[in-house]
C-alpha cells in the first residue's frame, strides 16, 4: 500500500512539474 502511495506521488509530481515550469516561464 505504501508503494502505491509513492507511485501516485511520483505521477503527481510528473504531472505538476511541467505545469509549474510553463507557468514560471510565463510573464505573470
């Protein structure tokens, strides 16, 4: 069960990282 949680966290980080990078590149 713990390994499943880690797996979900990894996918969540992978899905969020590109978004944060794109938002950081935008002139807000």
